[in-house]
């Protein structure tokens, strides 16, 4: 019997600020060098972070976008579904960490609600997301069907059909992941049962990265290559969403 527990929500994040260190005697010279380099290569330095030159996959403006990535479940009390010899909480966290690494490399600030195997209450997850002023939220989870083990694919959830920004974001993520991973696109569903969707004010999506109840999906989820593909596709959708603003 697959293990299904009722509580699954979001996780915690780390913000790594990197500040360049300039020796006092070379301050003027270093500043001039930065201006010349920026003029020639189009590189902007923001709060100690340097964005790469122009390209569809990297931030190039002077504003650093903040994205919340939530790995649902967590801890001994909320392991989620069994996935082979692993648990849903581990699969969710692995995809979340991979997604965060990709987005950080592209110059985004990533708020990881959960970055280890710990239980975080729904309210605490919301507090983390709100405190860090996140602009988008992706909560990563898995699907499960007791009635039909043949159900397989990628599905998204949003809080309401009227939440047009969340709907557009959900469509972008779902189609990106389904295409990149060769999975069926199972569409979008409106749900008020997810506290993170219901009570947040920003565009928010729950992504089911596969079905733990399906043998083929289970094998895929246990493969690092598949989880990396899911993470890369999520990151691509996030970048596209910001570029469309």
C-alpha cells in the first residue's frame, strides 16, 4: 500500500549574496575597469551579483527576480507516496534543488522553502514565501491514483480559474515539462485544498511531476536524468514567464 499522508506543502530557502572585495588602494581603478567592461560586454553588476550578457535564458536587466520553489512533504511525519525504495518527499526535494541551482546560475534569487528533509507547516511555508517577497511560486509534488494505475503524465493545479496569471504560469510549466520529458499533458485543475495556492497573493502553481502509482512514471522519477529534465523545463518556464512581463 502506497503511503499517503494529508499534509504536504512548502519548504525553506537560502539566499547567497556574493559581494566583490576591492582593496582600498585600487578602488578608483577597479571602478573604472567595471564601467569599461560593462560598456564593452554589456554586463551589469547588481548587489554583488553579475548577470551574464544578453540571452533568452539569463536575466539581463537591473532587477533580480525572486522565485519560490517548494518541495512538498518533508520530515518523518509527511513522507508522501512510496516511490520504489524512496519516498515522494525525496523526489520532490531533489527536483526542487536542481531547479534552484539552474535558476541561480541564470541570475535569479531562489527561495527554497525546504532545503532538507524537514517538516514545515503550511503557515510557516507561507510566511517564508511572503517574507522573501517572492514573485512566483512553484510547488513540486507527485500524483497518485488508487483507481487507475495507468494514469501517467504531468498535471498542474491553481487556486481559481479567474487567477489568470497563475493559469498562464501553470500552462507554461506543464507544457514545458511534458514536452521535455516526453510525458502526457494532463492539463490543469482548479483546487482550493492547497493552502499555498489558496492563501498566497502571487502567481502560484502546484506541479505534479509524474504519478507514483504508475510503474513507468515511478521508474522515470527514480532516474536522475528525468529529474534533471523536469528541473530544466521548470526553469525554462520561469524564465519565459518573466521575459513575458
